[in-house]
C-alpha cells in the first residue's frame, strides 16, 4: 500500500522538473493554451520563492474549483469568467486576499462580491470595444451604429467562437441601452424587454449589411484568429471587431507591409458616448491550497511587476491594471489608458452569466447568438423577425434556469 | 473439424479436447478469481447505473418528458445519423474486404495493418486531421484548394457540409476494423461447399443466399456491433473536428448530455442517459441475435489463390489513400508554426520548431509521462482483474455452456454502455476523489474489464488442457498458451485509456495531466496552433501505433485464434 501511494505521488512530480527539495511546487491552473500559455510559463518561471508548475485546465476550470480531491487541487487559479466568483460552490473555496495589491477602484469592486472581502486580483484585463482595420483600406468608417447598418466594408467575424458574437451583442446593447445592460442577468423578464429585442435587431442589421450569405456561411467556420487573418493576412475582409489581444495575432501572422489601426466600437448616436465593454482574468488563491498562494497572487498582480510580464505587455496583447499604459506598443496605449481609468465601463455580460444562459460552445447565449447570426447572414431573414425569435429563446432559456 | 472462429464466437465449442484444467478449480477459488472484476464492474458500472435508472424514475415517467425538448430531439436525431454511419462503416468494410479478398498474402497483410491503424488513433487527432484537410480557406484546406482550381468554393466545415467531413473521418477511423472482420470471414468461406454448388450448377444468386451470406452473418454481426459502439461513443471527434458553432448540428445525444445535463436537472438528465443506453442496446440487439446463431467456419483459411487478381492495382493506391491523413498530420507537424497557421500542408517544409514548441510545453511533456504511467497501471489492473475472471468463466464445470450466454450478454452490454449512463452518481460518490489518480485508474479499469474478459475468455476456452498439469499452475499455463489474447486485451485497454477524452471530461478530470485533454485545449485557436497541435498529435499517436505494429502478429493471433500458433 505504502509503495503504491509513494508511486502515485511520484507521478505528478515526475514530469515537472520538481525544484527545491522538500517543498512541492506551487500549482497554478490557467485556461489558456498556445501562445498565451507559453507566455505565462515564462512569467511563472521567474517567481523567485518557489518552483511553480502551470497547467491548463481549459473549460474544466470551474469543476476544478468546485472541489476535487486535494491531490490535484491547484493552489492558485487564473479564471476567465468573473461569474465564477459569484457561484457559491466556488466562492467558498477561495481564500480572500488579506493584503490585496493596489488596483483601481473599478476593478477592485468587481472582484469583491462581498463588500470588504477582496477575493482575487486582476492579472490581465481586456478592452473589448475595438474595431480593427488595415490602415490603408480607405473606406469611410462607421460613425454610429445606425450608419453601420449600411455597408461600410466587409465584416470579418469569427462566428465559430461564440464569445466573439457575444462581444458584438454586448457592445451594441451597451451602446443603445446603458441602463439595461448592468441589470441583465439570470432573471427572465429583462431578457424579454424591448431594449434587448431592439439591440438584437440592430445587431442583425449590422451583420446583414456587412456580409453576404456566402461570407456568413464561411464566418461560421472561422475562429477568432482566423477572422483577424482574413483582414490582415488574406485581405478578404475590411473590418473586424476584436479585443486588444488581436494585436499579437496581427503582429505574428499579418502579411508583410500591413499596418493595423483601430477605432472605438461606434456609439448608438452622435450624441452618445461609445460603449466600453471590458473583460479579464482574475488570479485567485484557494483555501485548499498552499498558504504561500496569496504571496504568488500578489507577486503576479502587484506593483512589483515581473520583468517577463512587462516584456509581454511591451509586445502587445497583454494589458493589466498594474502595468502603465506607456509599456504597451503605441497602438495599444490608448485602449490601455481607457481601461486603467475606467469608471463607467461594463464587465463582459456573458462572462457574468451563470446557469443555462452561461456561455460555452453550443449552449446558452452563445448558441442563441450563433443562430441569430445564421438567420441574419446566411438565410437573410429580416432583422426584426430574427431578433424576435432570438429574444423569445433568451427568455425561455433564462426561465429554464429559474425553474 | 477445427473451429477457428473470429474474435469471439458465441457458439458452443464442440471441442473434444476440452479447456484447460477441466477437472478444475474449486468454487471458492473460482469466487476469489472473480472477485476483483465483479467488484469493479458492480461498484463502478452497475451500482451507479442502477442509481441513474432510479433517479430517472423518481417522478414516475415524468422525467422522460425531456423527450419533448426540441434540442434533445435534435441531438437524438444526430445520434441516429451517427448510428446510420455505423452501417455505412460496415458496408465500406465489407466492400474493401471484397475487393481485397484475393490480393495475396503480402498485400493482404499490409492492408490489414494500414486499414486498421486509424482505429488506434485518438478521435481528437482524427478530427484535427480532417479539419485541416477541409479547411474553408483554399490557402489552407487541401480540398478547397483543389476545388478553387475549378472555380468552386465550399464552406466544408460549415452548415450541412460538416456532416460530410465528420462522416468521412468516422469512416476512415472505423472501416478498417470492419474490413478486418470481413476479410477474415471471406478468407474462411466454405470453399468446398461453393465448389460443390458450382459443380451442381447452382445459380449465382442461390449460391450467395444459401452459402455466402450465412457464412458471413457472424462476421457482419460482429462488425456491426463494433461500429455501433463506436458510433454511440462519438464525442471527441466532434469536439475537435467541428468548429464550436457547428457542434450543436452534429453532436450526438451523449455529447448533448455532457454539455447540458446540469441545465436539464438531475431527473431529466438521468432519463436522457437511460434513453441513450436503451437506444444503443436496441441497436446492438440485432448484432447479439446474429452472434447467437451458430457461426462456424469449418475450414481453415483458404490457401491463397494461384493467380493474383488485378485488383491489386486498385488496392495499392487505396492503401496509400488510407495513409494520406497520417501524411497530412506529419507534414503539418514539420512546418514552421507561423507557416502552418496561414498556409496548407502541401507547402512542404522540414522545420522542427513545431516539435520544439510542443516539447517546450512542460504541461504537454508532463502529461505525456503521467498518461503513460497511468495507462500502464490501468492495463496492469485490467489484466489482474480480467485474467482470473476470464479463466474461471472458461471452466466448463463452473460455467456450463448454457450459463455462458447470459454472462456474455451482460459483458457485451457493459462493454457497450455509454459512460453517461453512470457518470453522475459515480461522480457524486467519488466527489472527494475526483481528480485523484486512484479514482481515474479505477474507473478506467472497470470500463475496460468487460471487454477484456470477453477477449480473454475466448482465448482461454480454447487452450488445450495439459496432460500432466497440476491445477495450481493451470492459470499460468492458460496465460502462456493464450498469450495472444492477453496481449490483445492489454493493447485494447492501453489504446482505450491512452486516447480517452470522454471519461476524463465526464469525471471533471483536470485537463492538466491527461494527454488528450491537453490536445483538446489547442482547439481554442485551432488554425494558429496547427503546427504545434500536429506535432503533439504525432507524438501522441506514435505510441499506440508503435505498440500495434510491434505486437501485430500476436494481435492477429489474438483476434483470430486467441492462442499461440
């Protein structure tokens, strides 16, 4: 028995180049893969006090936080959806930060579901209200959302990733109905309100004006990165609404000689201000984990600023409240400043939702918006009809959760 | 008359030699031998299954109103399409076997390996390969690049067409298994009967109806059963092969259940899980009925024909076509990561940076090792439980022939049972253990044991009784003589655990240390990680492929005879 236990205990350590003899490495669960994961690994490697092992838990991260066996429980988790902090089963497992790093008030409030208890600290924040284009495309840019319902160049939309569609929806809704946006959640009634239906209709109209049926059909097979490539590598489209972290994708895969430019997601009218939807990843220390976890969170998110993190920010695609905007490449300093100074910004709606409306491939808000997208672009339904159908499904789905 | 049935025959043996240790072991010892397998099967599969059934009935039949939900119906409709594809797999396997029936031993041997190899590839990898082949962008997708030359442009991964892509992937993956079954059956066709029929001038149609078809019934049932089980387990192929937006259009009931079971509520989710199991059971019934009929191949493999068919000319290129997906994967992995993201695999490069990236990812290398160790532990546990159990079940004085039939039914049913049917109660009972190595190893072992028992039983049942053996050593003797079956069971267990995505996801296994889940993570940005994903898939695929190639002779013996030559 003993030998087997010892053997099993050896397994996780075997592949991970376990460092300092005696103490086990600090386990950090993240959701990224690919480039972002590689970048994060270089950051974690620099942690001076302990060896850190990082693993991607992907979409399973919520389950990981709901309480698995201690053998695999992470000490620190970096979560992509703020909604998780509001889930009682997860919140109970989080150790509040006793000495949280200084972060702007707006951001601090978001991670304090119970006043006075800071549950986590922002590791990475994102500006989700940008529209990107080639600097030289020479088309008139849409000044307002209504102007965008008339053709303003071909849109590129990564409709295979539901979060790209929900970012669109959030921007349109926030631009048109800044009062309704923060109230929306799991209550069914609000989803049936006229504001939501009108936003869906406007959204469908913009999508319909921006692409042909064939382009819509193709868009359903494109992910976020593919949609960026269509504008900056293959030049088959003109505009792509995407967060600030489109920057490194353009830098890495864009065709030679292409310069990227962006503008703020258009306002509802000339009088109103443009919407600002924000998102981000929160670093948490977990109760079940090592007591040193909080120190790691503070190191990661505090003013100490690991050098690798600053290098990452310098290359673009990484914004954080504790990193001054000047560190970012010139093109991203504006959005970075807007985030740090944010007061009336709104946090990504789909990352706040819980229950049946919560996101994920093929479910919830994502699924309903995918079908709206299909109706607007591929089958060319009237925007009003498509929006009414989508609103009815939103209400029905929200009710499922209430029942 | 030597019986040499394929994989496992259900028909009783008329073998005068009798199985090993006929005078056999006592009941107490037999019970001890069965203990581990029964405990694992009962604790991990049967008890949670019973709990699922009870939960689904907790409101009378009320929870079964889940069938009125249009989304559920769509998913069940997709399940039926996938099960229809299972029939297509059998047809394709038979067609291939018919074409290859007299290509000679060498090409036949090559085909057996080449066509069966896809079956040991993770469906995640299969999905990735076909997604690369059919990418919508003609700069990256080979099929669209060819079509572009004719001015056509099809969004293959999109609405409607996605079925074609995934259907082809499914056919590629499983047709080889059906091929193997039919190829063997055709080679054992009762040639003397056919010659006699010809001599008596029986018309060709009568020959087919009265000789060919009956002698193929057993093989067809087996091929169908394997394909139905594969179709019922479709999961990771969709997760990797279809863009997120398209998954609801193609995902079968089991995958829908995985995504929505917490939204459906405990009762309706349990009802849906029961329905899915019943659906698989109903569709597997014809196969069981077919297998129950006496299937004997009274002749040894027919000696190879003197003349070689011109079909050789066809089968050679076909084997090459079957290897194409492997070629696509390897060529993609040999491209620079940036190049692989923006252009197709036919721009050949020899750049090892994708491998460099793959191996620099400590999560991947760690998972590679952890998964390997864990898989080996599961294989050991499976054999530890299944070998003694199968040995006891092969004892005729303990399990008489008529009693074997229900045992077989239970074993087949458990081997085919969708894990959704017992996942929730199991997860609840394991809640403190979820994520622990012990839990995953136990669950995996329990899932594979029924299949292993089936394979091993067949081998042990035909081990010849040693003249002088003392029963203490009979088990060792049976293992040695039946070593091909033991190897077959071990390799099957290895491949199933190595490639598993479903159980890991259902048990909320953290992605951190299980190889397929690491690969799955890459589909968040499928095209831009194509190079790294391909390199990681090549490494992940090389292990089971190497295992199969190294053990291929024993595996073949295990599949056809079960005992040493």
